[in-house]
């Protein structure tokens, strides 16, 4: 397939977000290796991706906000566009991935559905195989957007 054809294919945002969590797992969970990350994202009729929120549970019934990314830049009642980490969490790799992906969010098939909605993804503790799959997914997503991806298991 030629490069221009690859760039016109849309990337599934759910796969990219799941891969971003898997590749940032060590940063996000710090001391614990087991947990569940819940990713919430909203779409709107404009059509666009409005926001992302990442939540972590290492204890059943308890959820901590990891970070949120807002795309809204209009109303003063809405947060400004950008990424904010919460509760002492931080991942430079997740911040880099989200920054790149949100600058190119028009390349995501399901973020441009033209419908308002809240979408949810849950990511469990990844295996080595999950990290390899996430690296492949992210490499393909970056390539389709015409960007280089230099991450991998343990690198992102």
C-alpha cells in the first residue's frame, strides 16, 4: 500500500487509547502491578473528540483520577484544551502520546461520528504480549497519521 493511501485510513481511537495505557502502565501504577484503568472519552455533534479521562482502580470500588484531556476551547465554563494529571500521577510517555494523537484527532474514525456520546474502555494489567500488540498498534497509528513512533515495551 502506498504512503498516501495509508495516511487516508482512519485510526480507531479506542485501540490507540488502550495501547497508550498499556505502554504507560509502569508509570501509571507506580508501585502496584495489578489494577484496572478506565478510559472515558466524549464525542459531540461538531463532530469532534471533546475530552478524555483516565481513572485507576487498584482496590475494588475505589477510583482515582489519573488525568484528563480537554479539547474544548470555546466557552469559559469549560476547561481549556490540554492535559492535566491529578492525584500525584504522571507519565511523560502518556502525555507525549496523547499530545500527538489529539493534535491529529481528525484522523480517528470514531471520534468524527457526529454524535454526542460517552465512550468507555477498560484496560486490565497487561501481559508482555499485550505490550507487544500495543506497540504494533501505536506504530501503525502513528504511521497512518504520517508520524514516527519510537516507543515500545518499556520505552513508552
